[in-house]
C-alpha cells in the first residue's frame, strides 16, 4: 500500500511537470538554464523509473526526492516591468505633447 502511494506521488509529480501549475509560475519560466535542465532531467529519470516494471521502492523514493528537489531549486523570479512601464509613460508623454 505504501509503495503504491509513493508511486502515485511520483506519477503526480511527473504529470505536474508540464501543467499550468508549474509552467505558468515565474520560478519555472524565468528559471536559469541550469535549473531548468536539472528539472527536465529529474522528470525524465522519474518517467524512466515509472516505466520500469521492476523498479524498487528505493528507486521510486529516490526519484520522488530528486524531482521535488529539482522543482524546489527552480530559481526564476517574477518579471519586473517597472523600466518598461517608465519607457511607455515617457513615450506617451512625448506623443501627447503638441
């Protein structure tokens, strides 16, 4: 029973890897190349482990930990539009001046 629950948790992490919950988060889409690559690789390894009919509990546990760690290590920050908004405001001011 416990193995099935952990296996299901790993499966859910893999399924979430391409979901809006992950991909629309600035931590993901603004993440560094290395952090994204690490995450992609962890998910790929987890998929391979899930596909193995004889995967051990230790392998499943390890993959779950690796995917969670890689997801938590995504380092993107929210996009800062402050400078862009200043430029737009300046352009609008110049455009509206007679």
